[in-house]
C-alpha cells in the first residue's frame, strides 16, 4: 500500500478489510471501576461483556490523546501519506486530538503528508468508507483524489440505529432510571440516526420489537432509491442470528449488491447495548 489508512476503535472493521488495507487503528480508552482498558487492544468484546456483567456498570470512554496520535503517525514511514478517518467530531474529541497529534509531528517533520477526515459517523459507517477507500485505491486513485472522494462520500453517508434495550443508557447515566423503567414497561424501542452534522439523535420511538425492526427496514427507502449500485454495512451487539434475519429482510426489499456484517466492538457496545443494530449506506 502506498497510502497508510488509519482510524480509531469506534470503527467496526471486519478482519479481512483491516488486513487487506493494512489499516492502523488507534484505540479509544474505556474506564471501568477496576481500571482502564484500550478498546480493541487490552479489551476485546468478550472481556467487555464480562466486565459489564460482573461490575454492573458500563465504562466511561475517552479519546486517544494527541500524544497517542503523534506516536501512531510517527511509526509510519515518512514518505508514506496518511489518511485518518475519525469518529464524528460531534460525539468525541478524537478528531480534535488527531489534528493536535498531526501538528506535533509536523513541528518535527514538516514534510509529512497527513489528512484527517471527520467522518460524521462511527461503527459500520467508517467500515463503509473504508470499503469505498479500498474500491478507489484499486481503481488507481491518487492520495489527493482519495481524500477528495471520501470527503464527498462522507456527506452522502446515512447511519441508522435501532436499540433493543435501554439498559446501557440507564447504566451509563444517559437516560434516567425511571424513564428507562417506563420505556421497558411499555416495550418502547428507540430508533436513532446520525445527523448531517454527525450528532446522534433519536429519530423515532416505536412500541414493540417487531414494529421497531420493520420501521428500521422501511426507513432505508426514505434515504436511498437506487440500492442496486451500493453496499450496506451492519454491526450488531451479541445477537448475530437476529442481525442476519434483519439483514435478510433488508436485502429482500432493497437490491444492495453486497453487504458486510460485523459484531460491534466494546466502544459502540457501550452505548448500544445488547441487541443494538447499526446500518450504513450511501444515500446517492
């Protein structure tokens, strides 16, 4: 690879794509009451779920520091341009710290070429953009062309979520306990979306598992009409069989030519909780 692709551990990339593109991943931190872990490195998804169960808590997350990014960039040969795809700037300071780390290195090595893109998404949204990067690199795009193209594709990325349980939102203090109990009693499921700015907003509240999943599938048609020229990426938390059933429904209704399914890592699972599904696709 003549281009070094990088991202952070909010990106849920399948191993085949990581290996093919030689993606370097800079981990975010997860703080449990018993210590600090690096998402995807010192904490994998099995250890994450074990800690949540044992400790009865979800971790606090923290972005990689500017120094972390400096060290990651420094490891790349100086003649190799770096393209870093960061989790949305609206939900993490990762992007700002990636930029600060770049400045630290450029002070020492001003000839370095480093571009950092705020993807305005996370999880399978970054996977979708990495897949697109692979497609463009194989087509012979230069570094500058790749940066320009992915900058355009970021603006066309739709990322949608459906939560099966609100338990992690309650545990993490992002939802009041009483509201969580009411929602559980009424069997309310939350549909969420990444906004154009990269914030995560509640899109709809739907009663019942079946209705929420049907609405999750139906809303895809409100974002795109020509799916046959596109792929869809999906991540799931714990329940792969459920994810496969939903993905089958999606592909029977929309003619996506391919799909990538991957389990969400510790960071995304912290917020989504068991049963959460995330999908991403290009609108145009």
